[in-house]
C-alpha cells in the first residue's frame, strides 16, 4: 500500500538502483583502471544518502 510504513516510494527505489549501479560502475572502473579514492568516497556518500532515504521513508 503506497505511503504505508515500510514501503518504498518511486524516488527511494530509484535512489537504490542508482546506488547499486554506482557500485557496479566504481568496481568496474577500479578493476580496469585502478582504484580511485574519490570515486569510492562518492559512492559511500551516495550509499549513506540512500540509507537515510530508506530510514526516513519508514518513519
């Protein structure tokens, strides 16, 4: 049921998909061209924002 506690809306699902896609992209970049700390830092920030969205969605 939309809006019920525990259900994710469209923007939260999109953010989750972008986070997973970002992880795949950063991992592929690291394998192909070597690790880049800024890319990993950006992905961690994106992951934290996504987690915050999921948590606030449940409240």
